C-alpha cells in the first residue's frame, strides 16, 4: 500500500518568521490598545494551514490567515493586547496550532503603568 500524503513523505509546512517571535513594547499607560504584526514565510514544501491560536487571557486577540499560505509565500499574524485593568509587567504566550512539525509560539511583553485614581 502506498501512502500518498504529505505526512507519508514527511513533507510539512514550516513557519519562518522574518523578525523575532517575541515583541516587547515600550512602557504604556493602562487602557492603551496595542497591536503587532508577526510576519512569516512558509518555508516548507506544503501549504501552511493555521488551525488555532491559543492564548491564556481574553485580553489577547489573534488574527491569522484563514487561507492556506503556499510554500515561499509571506503572510502575517496580528496580535492585539488590551491593557485595560492590566498592571506592571505583562507577558503573554500565543501557541499556534498548524500543520507543521512542531508547535510555534509567539510572545508579547509590555510594562503597563496603572491609572491614578
């Protein structure tokens, strides 16, 4: 029996981020809405399909391509962070589930200055 699939031939899609996978903003005041684009290229042999982005807090929103990213094609992932009711050092990890050989993580960091009452 011949298995004619990407997995059978060990061909996967592969994230190749064109900048760091950790983004750190300067200090911001509480209530600031932040956003950052993580730009990547599919350096694998098959179309890249992102299935899910896992976050630990509803303050972090992730928008990723809903379409297959073809080999050698570039695209981006938008991460938004709401600093409302967040104080001091904030550190969030985003876990991306995709058809790659390993799970990909992105990270955002910021120091939030609390509002004065």
